[in-house]
């Protein structure tokens, strides 16, 4: 169930991207990855479903690194236009 929520959040981000709000969409994807990391860290393995791939620490660190990288790289792109 939690995996479906994370997947829905990523889908929402891609919906923003498809409507030419790419920065908002990609920031949403990065934020959802960080939320997934917190869920993976705090909840027991049977409750997180497919968010559990390896060990708890590995999954959490991977989601934090990737989510942070997505957010930092998105913010590093200069805003062009008004």
C-alpha cells in the first residue's frame, strides 16, 4: 500500500512535467523519494512492501542520496524566463 502511495506521488510529479511545470514535477519526485526513505526507515519491513529491496539501511541511504541528488540537480538548473 505504501509503495502505491510513493508510486502515485512519482506519477503526480510526472503529470506536472507533462504540463510544462518540469521544475515542480522533478522536485515532487525528489521529495517523494525522501518521504519513501523516511517510511522505509521508520516502518517494519512487512508494512513497506516493495520499498524493501535490500536491508533497511541500504534502502534508506539509497533513497536519500537519489532524492537529494534529484532535488539539488533540479535547483542547480538556472531559471530562464519570467
